[in-house]
C-alpha cells in the first residue's frame, strides 16, 4: 500500500478557525501535579487540576506554532498579534483567585521590537471586570501591559513576535520557593467561556484534509497526549482516515491519584484510584469518540512510574533490585502476586469501565503487556517478597535466563506463568463484574520481542502462559515493532507460529499493532512499518492498529486508502489484479538478432555558457526488447500470437530470458554461491534480496533480481556454502531459518529471468512479409518489481 510522510500542506484543503479556538489549547505542569484541558463547546474550555505541593504551578497554553497536529491538519503559524484582541469569561474554584499575589497571570514569550527575546507577565486582574472568581477579561494585544500594578509597573508588550502565551494557575497556599507538600490534595478547576478573538488577525488558516478511510484502526496514549484536548486528538484521527477501534493506552504516569507516604507521593490503597483531571478528560474522550463513530478500547498495563509505586508492589530480581524499564524517569512493573497491587489495578480497571459505561460506550478492555520483567542481561524479576511467598518461600535461583535451565528452574517458570495468567483473569473478571449486565470484550496485548526473546527460549513459560490460551480472551493483540523496524523478519515469523500454536487464536481473532517510531530522526522506519501493515492485512488479521497517533502526527505519516476491493471481496466481472503476472517463461528462444536496449531516464540542463547539470531520475536501468527476430517459422509465429492473446497484450506480465545477461557470474557464466554479495549479517535479519552489481568502484549500479531460476540458486555465508537452512521467497528473497551472524558476508549465485510485458495492445504481422523473410516487430518492456 502507498504511504506518504508529509512535512507541510502543498495545496491540500484548508479552512479557518478563530484564533484561540478552545480545542487547540494545551496544559503543562510539573509532576506530581496533574492537570487536563477539555473543550466544552465552540467557545469554551475547562481545566481540571490536582495540586499536591506548595510549589505546584500549572499553565494553560496557547502556542503560535502548531507542533502537535499532523502537518496536513495544523493551523498556520502566526506570531503577529497586533490589532488582535481576546475576550472571555473566567470562572474558577480551588485555584488562587485573580486578585491575589501569584494569581492567574498571562505569561507572554516572544521578542521585542528589536528582535531580542523577551518575556512579559500580564496580571489578568488588571484586565478583569467582575469578581476574583467570576470575571470578564478583555485583552487588546496592541495595548497590553505587563506588570503587577498599573500604570506604575507598566511594561508594554510588543505584539508583533509572540511565540507562545500561558495562563498560570496555582493552589491556595502556593509558595513557589517551597517543595513542601500541601496539607492535603487540592482539586481546582477553571472555566473559560464566551472565548472571542477579534481584530485584524482574529482568524487562522488550518489544514482541513479529510482522507478517505484507510481500513486501519489507531492507538493513542494518555501519557503523551493527555495535555491536549480530546476533541483535537479525535479530529486528527478521523480526518487522517482512521476508523473502527481506538486502542487508548491510559498510561503509567498521569492517571492515578496520589497521596503522601513516607516522604514520597505514591498510589493510595483506598479511595478513587483516578485523579479528577483524568476522570474529566476521559469522560470527554470516550463520549466524543462514540459520537464520531469510533469504538474505544481502554488499555491498562502492569506498569507504573517508579517514583509513585509503593516499594512492596515492585517486581524484583534475585538480588532484590526493582524491575526498572529504560524510560527516563524509569517505570516499574507490578508484581502479579502482590494482592494489594492487584486489588489496586482492578480498581483502576473498573473505574475506566465505569467511565466507558457512563459515556454509553461498549466496554472493551485490553490487558496491556503483562509480564515478569526480564533485564537484557538475563535477570528475571521473580523474587519480590510476595512472589517468594507464592513460590513457597524458597524459589530456585535463576540468575540468567540466557543460560540452560534445569527442571526445578523451568518448573518455577511454569508456576510463574500460571500466577500471571490468574492475575490477568482476575483483572478481566473485575471489569466484567463492574460492567454487568453489559458484555465486556477482553483483549490481551503480547509484545513478542520481549516475551519471546530468542536468547531466552524458556521465557515463554512465564510470560506467554498456557493460561492465556483461547478462549481466555476474546481476542489477542500482537505487537512486534522492535523486530519489525530492525528487519528481524525471521524472529517475527517464528513468533507468529509459536503464538498460534501455544495459544490457539486463529488470525481472525488476532489484531496486529503496527509501529512505532521512537524518535523523529528514525522516520525511515515507516517504510518497514507500512510493509508490516500490508503483511498483517494479507494474514487476515481481525484489525490492524497503527501505534500511535503522536508519532503519526510528528512524522506526517499518511496511509493512503486501498485502491481496490480486498481479495476477500467478491470478484467483479472483467476485473484483474492491478499487477497481474503469469509466472511463465516466454516460449520462444531469442536469437542473436533480437534487440536488447537498457535505458535510463536522465534530465540534462545546459547553461548559457555550455555547462551541464545532469540528474539521473532512475537508479536502475529498464530493459526493452524486440523479440520479433526470434520468430523463425509459421509454427513459432502461431505460438507467439497465442501467447500474446493469453497475456491480453500488455495486461499480464511474464518471464523473459535475456540472452545477453542472465547469470550472476559475469553475464552468461555458470553461477556459483560466491558470485554476488547480497548483504551483511547483523544478527537479526534473515531476509536478503538477490542483487546483481554492474561496474566497479564505490558506486556500482545495483540491480534487484526478482525472478530467479530457483533450481540454480546457491548461497554462501562467509564463503561457506549453505544447504538446507534457507528457502526462496517471492520476489527473489533468500530467507534463512536463523539470522546470519553480525558482520557475516552473505553471497549468492543464480540464473534469472526478466519480468516483462508486451509494450503494445496490438500485434501486427504481415504474412507476405514474414514469408519473404522479414521478421515482425514485437516490442517488450521490463516491469519494475522492486527498487
């Protein structure tokens, strides 16, 4: 399927929004404080906040540059606010009121008239009419002054170069110099209604691309996107062509309520597990998702931000070290055997089920990546106090999962797997009980690169337990992006086979989660991700979910819609696959008189002084043939006509053996296993495409070979001939059973044909001319099958 990484709009549809549209504000805050913003109407928004420390200070942000939306949907950057005004009604509770020191202040970051960076602090109370908690505020940016007291402290804002602005909010008792906790958590809220922009620059152009449905579902994450409004996220999802499910990862860092305990803020054992901002945001998210035709899935993992996790809840390795992930700051993994941790997790799951029920959304719940954490050096975290007690107090030591294990150790892993499966079953049961009598769709997410690490073959006993076998869940969801983006296709195929055999979910009861690209400088990985999507569609996965919206927006990924009906659809009369190919050889031998023409496409521009600038448009030559001179008799002429008609002229491709170049050894020599280097092993990749090099030096012309003669193919690794450990896949790809070692030279030898088609819809043959010895002209052109 075709895809596109867009960097900006280039003529695509656009529309206009009011500057300060409520959907496009964001919030920011320091942990462990929490805040969320929701657009409550065309000209209204609400911020909910939970304060824990005297120094907690949040900001409601308007950014002049849209860095969060997809490039095709972003609003235009406009830093000029001259002759623009903003007016709104302010209401608040639980935050410092407008009239006090440290009350809500508009901080403006930008440049002064001379272009030097500047920050201004405009006290909102100076521009308010009403009470400190219910007022109308009017801001004229061309007449706006920073400063606490006006006119004494007036500091005129330069409106021509504003980068961003944010309205601060803080709790009663705020002291920016103190890190002390508040006596108790404070929940506050702000409402801005009747938001109106006026003046010369009151409107902003915004991308309004509406892509057709691409047949894919989408994933989001509250950790990454909870600072935005739900309406903004869902607008992006729908207009980029996503439909069906939204797998919403509720996260590991922001959703939970916190309480002070032993000098730290941790998740409490009792009470509502969700903080107020999380409830408000998800209430809007689920409601809006249903209104737009999406079907949300709440995804809850066993992962928590380490600084907020009670010490007894953490999985630990043999030496007592907690299970810490590689994120900064690190998260940790809850022990499936700790009853308090599991009871708390069940309360979280039931709380989200209640929010979905309240929004009249079907309750769909995913257990996200539950596992016994295992470090890369083989340490498995089976040894927290609760786990030791569950394993009868003295579990056998497993210092390194990469080493051979004895019967007692594998028995321990089986027991750990059974306990993990029981914990997930209890979690699903809690959700079903909370949603009753409504049905619940329960799903489990399996991250194959971790659970089926190839250097830890026994890990599946603990982390892919038999207790997950169908029908433990309604559907299985499989993710493999580490292997996918690394090109480790052999590991991926082996994992699919093992998961299918071990758990027994057929393809139509599995979803595939595609992605993701961690960093912006890795956007080239979208090519592999898109190919993985195509592969999952071909496997008939129940649903293919792209993970995740933040990376899609950042990198500009656009999945184009299908150009034809899926192959499972009823065939249409006269319809043919777009790239129809008959894997059959042209039946007539080409004589020496046959014409072979390799051609490139090169643009050449000549300057007035005679110098040239040349641009090679094609990286590979394309061949043209005239096979007419190979016809030597009337019988062969009849065979040519029959073959032409069977191909429907140029509609269907076929194989052609080029008499001048059909071997990996020189042009027509006998092939050997060391003829052409087709790759260098990296310890992960198993798939190596056949290629042939032309020319010498640093930049030879490299030709992909997609139609080899399989019987002639031989392969070597570091010069050693390989037998019985590889197979030939479609498209001229050598697939090894196990990846060649890092640095190993992979070579191959082969004979090959050229994929071609007839160049014209007609075949003109003159019987008189042929009888007189004049060969017909039968042009044939190469089909480009791979770059």
